[in-house]
């Protein structure tokens, strides 16, 4: 399969001092998404926001590289390629080096993406908050740390190590495979809500068109209401049904 490199509109790397030892510079790219069937995002360290738009046929990436030194700033790259029907956006950030990496050095790349609303997403993230909104297709998120916020999407699958999860207005089902720590809030889902394993933190679910299932829960309360299908949660939490409608 032929690999097409897209044109990267990388701005001139002339850092501006935002604060003592803090430098930043833009990292931007545009990829033709006509006919694409998947967008894979490797975000690494930094905040990520993805917004779906019905009026575009390309993936637009606006990034801001931030580093504690000019040398680290120059090493932060944004890669955006299309291979066949798949698009990959990747943050290339220097990894910590034990020999010459100082304790107070940092390098991150914040990303803001505008994508066709029907393009499915597969997101891998190391650290930083994630926001996904207005993507009608399936969204898959594998995150190490940072809060996750999802709004107005198709099916959602999440694996999270730490940080809160807030999912609302899903035209499909929500599957949280595993969450080590942090609160889980899920509201307004047309399909079912499934939580495989939650180690710690409360679970709050409301207005679900299908089933609500929690397989394993370590600690924290489970509250739910407005579930039209069956409810299957750990026995110790079965009394947590709220018999009222709550709108947020």
C-alpha cells in the first residue's frame, strides 16, 4: 500500500519566552481525509481536543509545542501521514533520558484537531486531558493519565489508568474496559453502558437506553437512574438506585 506524506505546515521554530525557561512554537498540519476510514492519534504528553465537523473533508491539526529549553523545543515534531484509507497523527516528543535529562525539564505537544464528523477515532495518549466532541463515528481511547471528556459521539470504548471520565450524549453504547482510579460519569446513552473493571472512584450513570453492567468494582459508590434495560452490578452496590430524574 503506497504511503503518502502530506504537506506539513510547520511554522518557523522561533521560540518565544512565555516564562522563565519556558518556550513554545506552533506545529500544524493538514491531511486530506476524503474516503478515509480511520484516524489514529498518538498524542503522548500534552492536552488533546478533537472536534468533528460536517463541513470538512480533511484533518486539520493545530499544535503548540512547549518545552523548558530551546533544544527540547526543536526536538518536538508533529507527524501526519495517510496510508491508504488510514490517517495517523503522531506527536514525536523527546523521551526522558536518565543520563542528561534534568528533573525540571519538560516537553509537551498540545493538539487541537478538526476532523470529518463521520471519521472513526483511535486515540493513544500518555498524559494530559482529552476532549472529544461531535464525532458521530466510534471513538476508542487508550489513556494513561489525565481527565477524559466525551460529548455527542457514536460508540465509545475507553481504557484508562488514572483521571476522571465524563461521557455524555452518546448515540450508541459506552464500554469502559478498565479504569484504575478517578470518577466515572456517564449520561444520556441510547445503547448500553458496560464497565469491565473499576478499581477506585465513584460511578454515576443516568438515562441509559439499554443495559447497565459493572463486572468488577474495587471501591467507591455506584449510583444510577433511568436505565431502561437490565442492571447488573456488584451485590454490595445494588441499593444505589436513584428513583428520580436528574438533569445536568
